[in-house]
C-alpha cells in the first residue's frame, strides 16, 4: 500500500473518531511530523534544546535513534529495601536495584550534552547503552501526587552495575538517611544522553520500578522522648 494512502486513511479514521479538541491536538502532531520543523514553527514559544538543561522548557530536534527489539527491552526491580518496609529515621540505608536489558556505565555530560544524542543500541549485544537513577520523594498522602520538583534524594547511577545490580547508599555528608515520613523510591532508566529509554512496542512491562517505605523515629529515641514528655 502506498504510504500516502495509509497516511490519508489514518487522518480519515482520526477525523471520524476524534472529538474536536482531540482532533486539533492530533493536527499538531501530524503537522510537526509532516515538515519536521516543529522547533522552527515554535521558535517564539520554545528556544532550541542545545545541551543545557532548560528549566523553562525547549524544543529538541534530536532524533530518537536506535530502538532495540522486544528481546532486548529494559527491566528494573528494586530488590532492597523490601517494598513496604519500615526503616529508622536519620540512618543511612542501601538501595539495590537489579536492571537487565541495559549496558550500564554510559552517560554523557548532563551540564552541556543533555538530550544531545540519539539513543544508541550496542551492535554486539542488542542492548541500549545507558544508565539509571534513584529518586526518592516524600509522600504527603496516599492520594496526592508528589511534586516532581521536590525530592528527598536523587542520584545518577553512572558507574557500571555489578552483575546487573546497582548499589546506592542513601544519605549525604550533611544528613544520614531520611527524616521520618512516607516515601516513594523509584528508578529512572535513561539512555546515554539522559532521555528515557525508548522501547520497540507500547504494550509491555515497565522499564522502571517504584516502592514505598515508611521511615520512623528510632524506637529507643522515641521512647526516650516519650519518657521525657511523661516526666516533664
Ligand atoms: C478546534 O478547531 C476547530 C476548527 O478550527 C475550532 O472551531 C475549535 O474551537 C477548536 N477546538 C479547540 C478545543 O481548540
Ligand atoms: C551516610 O552516607 C553518607 C553518604 O555516603 C556519608 O557521607 C556518611 O558518612 C554516612 N554516615 C554514616 C554514619 O555512615
């Protein structure tokens, strides 16, 4: 079938099935694809993505690049700490993440090469070159989405994983572990140039994992604090 004809069929199908609002958004995508000049056409709204991380947004013309086959997709599992566990506050702990389908240890400079390069698949193994991250957010409740601008801990997992397992201590020179609260711990797998990894099919398992943990005041400390209160 002629590709122009297929395109026309898709447009017709969309015209029939879409509501007005959806149709307009769809038009945007088709227009952007048709002349591949979405960034030029948007120059008054978005400046070009040029390797810097632009908090104000930007428009990237980096192509998506190489996409692995279905036998070489990324998969992650946080294997430590266990999902739903309770940990002591202000005490370092270790997160271990098993990641398969990724050749780890590959990341470009996030200061001036962010989103600069297409995704690249290793010719020999068929897996994507990339890295991962661990990001931890405090949850206000079980129904309120956390603000993505806020995180309690963030770290790029740039070194090669050991036997497909990343190990990261949670803590900093200033603060051990996390203050009390309910937290979500997630992985964020990325290609070499930091874009989320691109997979060959839509219907699949997630390439990332998240768990929730509960961080509580050390029980001995809490007992002491309670005693102090009682004795006061
Ligand atoms: C979609 O486009 C139609 C026709 O151009 C216009 O009348 C309508 O207001 C648009 N709807 C939205 C949600 O922009
Ligand atoms: C907790 O981890 C941080 C970061 O690795 C480290 O600087 C700090 O010394 C650790 N604290 C303890 C008590 O080990």
